[in-house]
């Protein structure tokens, strides 16, 4: 028998004003009572089995296309085709793009950038390691991913600051203040797209070994990426590969400062880095959830979700699911966990740059655990508002035993 979701007696999950542990406690309590919960905007799931099933169900669409409406604005009917992001596309168009570009985002492709990652993070640490103190968000996490993205595109060093500014302004789209921030978002998007257009023209004339050259050369049975699609993909790579890494690295360092024994273990055993990254993302992921919408009536688990229903997928809740993790509330980088963490998502919108992000975090943590021994918090941590789609410390002062390269 099918029942409308609006007719069910469900627990309420409202985490407004709560810190991360309080939020997880509310989610865990609701999960004990039902697989589904109400939220102020719609409904939510937090059991990993349900999160994976829903994210892999193509009847549920990514709600990124509704950002304007969710911010109380009129929908944009005149968005140019070139600005359609792969992050928000669905159906055959999305599947085609993912299929075409997948060979450019393999672990082997990310591994080629590891020496450059070590060079970048090492250079940033050189600026403060001898002092024994830093504000790590500004000194390290903010600047770290941009040179790697620019290297990926083949953009020169003198343009790093421009990319950083564009990324910062474009990401305002997720801060639930779009009505005020929209001019900055659109200006940054236009500037980046014009820059990428010029790069594409240059690479078509003189190919290199960068990502754009690889994407330009991709062809499958006569199907190739258009200029508009290339621009859209480049913007998506900047969006997906910048703020997520910045925030996830800051989350990792805040966590390791809270668990100094784990930091010492990583310094002594750099081979733990892959496991450490997965455990950090499970325990304190920078992307704590994602939202889906039903473009038509959908029956899921014998429940009718009418057209236009919003369903939040709690990635943070799924990462602490006691049915799948032994001691889910324990942070342990040595634990051999057989269940994959959910912070990269699942299904057709699983993070395309996951291999690159893993490599960046692994290389950074190995070097930092050696260069910043005895890591500890050196003042109040300022966390970004919980309404931010990609979340982490806004300010994280740290102290450590001074070192030199």
C-alpha cells in the first residue's frame, strides 16, 4: 500500500542553531524511530542504505537547479546553455558528459600531480613552520588548492590570484544569501568563463598535457565536447575542486588538533594517509548533506513523494550509521572500515574529482604531520555558519613545535 509522505507521522529533524555533535544527536534519535524524517523544508534520510538508494535513483534530481527559488528568488528562465553545469544536469545529457570525461579524472591522472601538490604545500608551510604558530585557514587551506587547479588547466602562476578570487565569489551561491550575492557570483562566473574560452582557443591551436587539452581531444564514436561544454566542465572543476578541498583540509586539521595521538601516528606511519583521509571525511566531512527534488510523483519504499518534494540526504548522518560502522562516533585512522564513507556522495552525481581530492588531502596530511609536530589549537575556532553548503572552520589558530624544511 502506498502512502503519501505528507500523511506519515514522522520525527522532526531541525538542526538550526545546533553544533555538529548536537545535530548528529538529533539525526541519530530520529533515525532510531524511522528511516524517514521531516525537516523545515521537506524530508530527510540518514541511514546509509537509504541515502545510497535514493542518490542512485534517477527519479530524484539534484536540487541545485532550484537554488534561486530556495533563496526566495524568481527562477531564471533565460540562463544561457553554456552555463548549464554538469553538477546540476540530469538524464541523458548528464550521462553523456560523465561518460566522455571519465577517462580524464582517473586516480592515475591525479597521481601525476602529486609531486606538484607536495611542492605547493611545502612552500606554504615554509612561510610559517619556524614560528610555531599559524592561522591555518588563511595561511594554508585557502591558498593550497588553487595552484593545483591552475596546473590542471595549464594556467600560469601569475593568474593564481584571479582563480582564487573567482572561486571565492562563485561559491557564494551555496551560502543561502543568493539575493544579495548574485551580482558577485555572476561577475565571477563571467570572468572565469571568458578566461577559459581564451585557454580553449589557445589549446586547440597548441595542445599541451593539461586537462583542457585532454578534454578537447576526447572523442567517442564521433561525439565530442562543444566549447560550451568545455567551459561548463572547467567551471565545475574549479567549483568542485577548490572550496571542498579548502574546507576538508581545515576540518582535518581541527580534528587532528583534537586528537594529537592520531596526528603522531600519522607522522610515524605515512602509509596511513589514505585511511586517514577516509576517516576524516567520514567523521567530519565538509559536505554534510545534499538535496534532491522529485520532478514528478515518485514512489520510493512504498511512500509517495509528490512532484516538487525536497528530500535532504544526510551524508554526515550516513557516515555515523551504527548499522554499518563499528563504534561510529570514534575517530580512529587505524581502523579498517569496510564501508565507504559518503562525503563524496553516490550515484550519478558522485564527486567526479574524488581521486584528485583524495590525492591533495593525502599529500598535505603526510607533509603537515611531519612539519607541524605537537599540533594544538591556539585560540577559539570560528566555524562557518551551518547554513553553508560546504562547511568548515572560518578561522583555526594552531600552535606546534617549530621546524625547518
